């Protein structure tokens, strides 16, 4: 089973700039992902509260269910879950 987190209202802000006046040239976009610390703390809380709870409930139904990535140990360690989020959590929008 895959669990998808859609973080719909981030506080981080990026920028979009024109490269030049050519209309078909793609814009330069910086999503500014996780620039605001509130966003990282919110995503960490999602893992610590909801994902951990889902994993716990599923394991009680059947011990074959276990959280693979991130592991529960990763979720419990602030530095590890922050690194996991920075490396694996992507934005859910496009320019």
C-alpha cells in the first residue's frame, strides 16, 4: 500500500522568472520548497501523528503489515525524518 501526502497550502514561496523574451523558452522556476520552517514542521507532524497511527493500526490487523519507508525509527528521530522529507517529499503542483 502506498500513502500519498498532499500538502496543499504550504507557506513557502518561490519565484518564476522569464529567461528572455522568447515566448517558447521555459521559465526559470524555483518552487522555494520548504523555505518556510512551518512547512517542514507540518510534514514532520503528519508522519509522527497520522502515518505512525496508520502503521500501528495496520500491524494490529496483520503483523505482515509494516512501515517500510520511512521506518518507524526514522519517524521517531527528528533529524532522520527531516532528512527523509528533504530527500523524498516533492511538491504536488506545477508552474
